C-alpha cells in the first residue's frame, strides 16, 4: 500500500470591497501573510503537494500563490489544476474530485471554501476539532494507507490541523 496525504486548505482572509463580485474578491494584506504562514507550516512538516486542486476564485488562487512562494523551490513544482467546480461544489462533489485523483499523486492539496472544506474534513474523520469549521487559512491533513478511492466517510483519519497566522 501507499500512503496518500490530503491537505485541505481554506482560503485566507479575503476583502469584501463594494461592487466586487464574490468570485473576484482579493485577499487582504493579513490574508497574504497568513497564506505565507500556511506555506511555512507545511514546509516545516515536509508536506509538499504534488498536485493542487484550486477553486477558480481570486482569493483561493491568491492563497495558493502565497503558499507556493512560502514552500520555496525544492525541486518539486506541483501541478496546479484550477477547478471551477470547487467554487460552488458541495461536499460530495469535492470528495469525488479527491477520489478520482491519479494514483501517481502521493500528496494532494485542495484549496477551497467553507463550509465545503470543513464538511469534507469532518466527513473523512467525524468528531475531530475541525467539527467547529476551519477558520481562514485553516489546514486539515488527512492520511490513508491505500488509494485515493479509499478516502470516504470515516475512512481518513485527521493527522494534523492548523490555523495559519502570521506573526505580527
């Protein structure tokens, strides 16, 4: 068997400027800093995604960009897949995207929105601290010794959870 690691990341803090469509909302300065802190946390745990599924919204793309910069360049350039479904996808649709992942991917990151990101985490491992919902720049890491198709309800234990915040 092969260990598969799923890193669920809720986008960082976004601005809500008047007249800007929800899909086009940018990160705040704190959001960029927190996303960088998320990348630093992932680096400290050697959690480098091989593939990233990211919502097409501006705030998720900006979150991934700041995380990617913080991860640095250690020879692994993850495949980025912008997924329009993740903007409005429900729990089952997100889980289906995860379960359809290519077997050559060992570490997958999904950058998305609440409540879906938190609901997927709780579905995979009910009763965890993620029950309260991931905050902005919140990370939930789930691990399965098996295949991506093994990620299902109560089948993927939460191995780590973190809310990334930049030091002030």
